[in-house]
């Protein structure tokens, strides 16, 4: 929560909320949008509807922090971007409003959402309630190992076994999100059963039994001496500085880190271990306390425009759920030697295309990944386990590392904001010269 507060303080985008009906309150992850699109939406919305709107843009860093605000009704956000298991919970608890797709003369860009993403969100359907009526996908990806090949071989990165390797003491950063660790640990523990067909990865991803929770706890505690810290944002930064050798990372963060590290002569790579991992989705929803539901629906539609989806991808490194021909064409890179089967995402014509295999994983990767859903009243048990594991890791070394990492994060955030400010300032100067 402290991090979220810091980020919100330095956000440049503010608005006067005196006229709430002409204000759109957007609640999103940090560094998860091309912020120039916020201003452009205000102009576009006026063009489409004839109505004025001003965006208030706020940030969160943990799903549960966002959810707590929505549940308590302390904030009347109009658009929020939770992850799939949180959307599942919000649907079950009647916390969402339907998205109105009657855009008049404005095209419906939501239709470009990939059938693969639609199928994944359909798993969240409730009796008499289609998830597709209440949420629209935004970004998606996998969780895997971002690693430095100077210290970790490609072969070692093929398996989760590497996180228990004694030579990596204090050199591993773990995602501070049980969703991204829980399922993969069970897949590792029961890999033989997966191969024999006794259990599926999806079953393991959503197994919240006492036995499963205890198994994950044992595995993570066995690795605690290797874990330098638990992070959401700063892992990629520490990898680019070679402060850590492995980061259990989201694929989008991996793309960013690989590019940033290459600029300073450091090579990083990314793999999804063979035992399996999770595939995750973030999506736009309209909370039940929303005020400006019309602008919220238009905002979601605006984000689905292929050109806007591409701009967001280019800015943040993550992959949009939009699967229009324009997106595929833009992402094809003829200089690449490896071809990826993306028939599951773009259609049969994309069964062998040269694209970044981290951003767009091959079908063989998504086939060993599973989606986590809400665990209902068992969530408390999983979070208690998670707290115990992390608490056991708060020794002096871990505390010092946490301070170092947090300091680095603040410096990185300030750098990004200064860079963005200079970029925007240059843009304004160019506009004045025209």
C-alpha cells in the first residue's frame, strides 16, 4: 500500500472532480498503459458523443488492495483493471455492472478480442451471468523464469528445480502474488501425475485443499534461503543490474527487462518451465459503485482499437488480447529465425509466424499453462500460508535487501516519470511549432 501511495503522489494526470458526471475515474496497474492515450480519449469521446469528459487516473500495485477499496465502497471508480481470479470473485459477489456495447455510430472494437481470450474468460461464467457481459480482456501473458544465462543455463531454466539450487542463495526474486507461484509449485510437485494423466494442470492450479496448501508451503520454505525478496515491480530492474540471477516474472516484465538489459550489455532470457505455469489475464470491468458508466464503456472500447492496443503493447511490453489482422501484421518480425504457432490466438493462418515468442507464446507453452479462478472462502487459507512463507524470510539479510530494492524502485519510478515528462514536453513543443 505504501508503494501505491508513492506512485499516486507522483502521477502527473489529475482532474477536477467537481462535475462527477463528466469525470471518468480509472484505476489501473502502474506502468500499464500509454498515458498519452488518456488525453486522446478525452478528445475522442467528445468527437463520438458530443460530451465532455476528464479522466482521473489512479494506480494500484496489488489486486487485493484494489478489491478492498471496491468492496468497501470507499471509491466510486468507473473503470478498473483486475486480474482474472479477482474478476471471478467480483462476478460471484455481484460487484460489477454490465458493459454497454451500444456505441451508436462508433464501431465496436471489442469484437477484436481473441477467441482464445474469450474462451479463457468464459471459464468465469456464473449461472445466468456471462463473464463476457461484465469484463473485456486487456493484457495477458504467462509466468516464468527471467534469468541471466551467465549464472543459470538454458537447461536449468527448463525446470522449477532451479529455485532450490544452493548456489543461488540470495539471488532469486519471487513475485509477491500467490496466484503466480501457487499453481506452478503444485505442478512441479505432481509433474509425474500430470504426465501419467492422473491430474490436469488446471485442476492443480485451482486445488485449494489443506494438502495442496501444505505442499506449496513446504516447497517455498525449502527455497527461502535463495529468495532475496518478494516483489511486484522492481524485480526486472534488479535483473538488469545483475543484483539477482533469477526473477519469477510476468512475461511482459521479462520483455521490458530483456530490452533494458541489452542496452547496457547484459543478456537476459525467459522460459516457462516444462512442469507448467499459469496463464493470466487482466481485464476492464465497471464496478457497481461507478458513476459514469457510459464513458467507462466507451473507454473500454477505445482501448480495444487495434492501433491503441499496439501503442499500449509497445509502451509496456505486455500483450493485448486484441487479435485483429493489423496487430498480427505489426508484430511479425521477418528478422527472427524462430517461428511460433499462434493458430490458437489469431486463427489457422497464423500457425507459423516469426514473432517474439515471449510476448506471444507458442501453442506448446499455453498448453502447459492454466488459469487460476477464485478459491472462495479458501482464499483466506491460501493467503495465511503466503504470509507465513514470506514472514519466515524476513531475516536481517532479507530486510536489508528489501530496503535496497525499494530504494531502487523509487529511483526507477522517478526516472520513468521524468523521462515521460521530458517526452511529453518535447511533444508539446513540437505541437507549438506546427
